[in-house]
C-alpha cells in the first residue's frame, strides 16, 4: 500500500545507532493513538549518513595506532574525532568538491528514494532534523534548488523537495557553519516551494527549536536580513533533565522533549 505522508529524520553527529530517534518515534506513535490518529498512512525514514565520515575517521585513528606512538586519552580522542571531526570532515560548503560532502549527500538521496518508493505520487513530506543534520539537509535541499542543469538527485518533484510542507529543526548548527561564508550574503533555502500544492501552502511551516543553554544549537533568523525575512519561526524550548537542562548537555535532549512530540504529532495530524 502506498502511504500518504513521508517523515524524513536526520540526526546529528557522533551518536551511535538510532536509539534516540526510535524512542522518539514510539512516543510519537503513542501520541497519535491518544489523539485517535490512524498512522498507517505515515512512512518514516531515518537517514544513515555516517559511513563516509566515520570510515575516514577510523582510518586516521588506525594509522596513529599503527605508528606505535604513545598517545594518551584515546577514548577522548575518539570522541573528538567522531563529533567535532564530523563538522570538519563533512565540508559544509555547497558546490565545492569534498569527499565527505558528496558521499554524505549520496546517502541522503538513497533515503529520499526509499521514502519516495513507498509513498503515493507527490506525497507531502515532513522533515525532522537535529544538530549537524540541520546543516546537511539544508545544503542538500539548496543544491537541489540551485541545480543549473540535469540533477541526478532531483529527478522528481519529491526529490526536489517541492512537496516539503513541514520542516522542524532543533539544536541547529547552521550559524556555526555560516561563519565560514560571507554571512550577509547567505540566503536560506526556498521554503515553501512555489510548486507545493495550493491547499498545503497555508500549512507550510519551518519551526526551529533551540535551548538557550545549548551552546551547539541556535536561532536562525538573527543571521542576516535574508533569514530574518524568511518563513522561519525560532522557538525557545527547555530540553534535558535535572543534570543537563542548564548546560551544554541540553543539546542531546531534543529527541526526549514531550513538547516536540506533541507539537509534531499535532502538525502531522493536521496535514494527514
């Protein structure tokens, strides 16, 4: 059976497995049940974008170890190279050659196709993106929208994000990556697409959630006048538990937020 709505999920760097996202989806399904929403017409797809970057990082660590050089704090080094290293190795600059950038986007496209193939034609799309995943999906959409010629990753309206109706970003790293560009010249992705179905246009939203205590997550609109005038709503949210809500570790609390579960469930109920 072809389903009626796709939910694309892309998380941040340095995490192992999809435990947080799986638990988030279970809480989302429980909320649908509470609301009397039949979720059988919803298809979820989690993007696994890590192999290209982590393969390179693993190679670096193995070469250091093979050199028989005494290095302390091996676990800390692994943590740094798999978290901060992701931000560096990805590249993060549209239209510039980068192994990490190109290979990561191939995996995004693979997930887009998997989702497309189980949905009805031109089904609406909702994206949930956190942390570094917000930068990756932002660049990926930008490249599809700015393609000057034939785009092998944009062969259908769905692949070109012309059916993207809901974009939820949290713990966004966009401002961190923005510092490598001329900030005042930055332009956000076109959202919503002018090709979105007319009845969905009034319902199109881009909500960006951030915690004021999260040093890795930021509002987006203050970047420049282009973002200030874009169809984006920055929303302050409190995440994390007793030991984390007041510090950097709040960055890892978005997937546990009851407020986000209820908001996203409410929005999907409206769309579907």
